[in-house]
């Protein structure tokens, strides 16, 4: 995580002064990094800015200012920054009604292994879970998962070349496929530096 070091983070006081501006910037940035897979599953593709914001928010919320604790937060979130040949995403399973949510989380065990990306004319690539610790439970799944899409060179080349990009999930209890719009595809292609 070369870009996020303790010295590059704002102090609690400086962040408090800049928080409104940061929040507005990150909300706008995430608009082109959010993909809805139907009504109930959303992927938010992370990058250095979104993770830097998350770290700053955690430091603020927990009032963390000691070096070791700041380093621990950076280490905890570092797996969510893409490294040039992959995408990292937070998957949210959203059912507003608590009864329906509980029932569906029981039915959706293993959904994190069923999420995929596909560039036109290139093989589908399934996400790997980077949940730590693994959140898969025999009786239910979690409502938040962290995913990594390890992209092959030909997939990266196709995306850079403007191929249509599709995201989906093929769990037996929840199956969706969407074509990613041009603004989101362009934002995600910026992450591919390898």
C-alpha cells in the first residue's frame, strides 16, 4: 500500500476541518465505482482514495492518534487497495426488512464465491473472498463481504480496448447480470496499471 502511509494521513484536528470536503469528494468519486447487481446486491469498487477516507473516518470515530494504532488501521485496510492487476470491492447485501434479511442471509451462504466479472469475448473471472476472518457461516452469510477480482492480462487488455464489461452473480438463490456503463468502466480501468 505504497500510497497510504501514516505520514500521509491528516491529524484528527486537520481531518475534522476538512471532513466535509472529503466526504463530498468521496461520495462523488464512489458514484462511478458503485454497481448494483439487482435490487439487493451492490459492489463498491475500492481504490486508494476510498480506503484513505475509510481509514481517516475510523481514526476519527475511534479517536485514534497513537502511532501503533494508526499503523494497525492502515494494515487492516491495505488488502482493499487494488494493486494494478486486480479490483477490490466491498459487496453489500441489502434487505431493508430485518425478517427478510435474516431469511435471505440464510439462503445466500457462499454468494461471495459466485460473483464474477467478464469482458466481452474473454472468459469470466470469479471473485475471491478477502474477508478476514472468513465470514461464511454454515447457517447464514454476512451482509458485507470483501472481494478481489484477479484479472488476467487478456481481460485487462480487453477492458483497456473498450470491450463491453459485465458483472454478475450466479448464486442459486440470487442470479443477476449487468452491463457496466461507460463512466464506471472508465473509472475502473484507471485501477489497471499492470
